């Protein structure tokens, strides 16, 4: 008969802090890792254009 051999490998957990940019869209909160952001553009007020 066959036998089952189980081995355990030591797993080293590296604890790293991360920063996120959070924003609200449609009533839901989203977050993007700060390292993936190149530029933040702040918009002024919107102008209504008649159609």
C-alpha cells in the first residue's frame, strides 16, 4: 500500500505597510494603492452646456 507523507515548510511573513488613496464614487468607497498613482488632478466647478 501507498503512504502519505506530509511536509511542512516554514513560511516567513513579511509585514509591509501600504498607503492607499480612497475616494467615493456612486456612494461606494474605492481604494487604489498609492504607488500606482502618477498624478492627482483637482477639477474646479463644472459648466453647464445647453443642448
